[in-house]
């Protein structure tokens, strides 16, 4: 459980570096994609920690195998919590973004570098500002998960 949290923290450190250092100097869509993959990994580690905690407290019997099953089970365990819903939805969106092969690049090597792609029939846009916003949302979620695991936050 704590190992999964530590792994999530390490991935979030890498995302932080990608957003605040790599992206600042390179300004390419490849950095966005790398950050998205790291964010996905961090979410998976956080879900693993939550689900191991649930197994330990006998709320579930076993851990699901696939990332999608893990996300859905986290939603089942915390159905009324908006922060959980938003973050699981973000996880599902980021997974689709990372698997998308039809994205366009705009203004690479400039401040307003942008990646556009079609996900589920609508256009998704990644730029420096919304990547940073998503990262902060994920960091807030990490803090919440950490408090739950350490027993400081009861739902």
C-alpha cells in the first residue's frame, strides 16, 4: 500500500519536472504525451493503494487486474465523492489521450504549443495551461489518497 503511494509520488515528481522544466524549454507535443503517460501511471499507483487499503479493511475481496476495472471499482467504493469521480474520469480521458494516434501539433517550440485530438467524438485540447491545471488536480487527489491511507481522512 505505502509502496504504491511512493511509486505514485515518484511519478508525480517526474510529471512536475516535465511540466515545469522540460516543457518550458522544449515546448513539444512529445513532452505532453510523456507527461500524460506518467500521469496515467501515477493514477494507477494511487488506485492500487486505495484498493489494497480496501482489501485490508475487508471492503473488497481481491484486486482487479486491469486499469479500467480498478478505476470503476474506486468509483464504486467512493460513489458520493466528487473529487474521486473527477479524477477517475480524468484517468479515463488521459488513457484515451495516450492511445490516440490522430493528434495534431500546433505552435511547437512556442509558448502556446498545443495538441489537438478527437476523443469520443469531441475535440480534446492539451496546452501548457490545462496540463498544469490537470497536474494540480492530480496532486490534490494524491494528498487526499495519502490521508485516506494514513487514516487521517475518513469518508
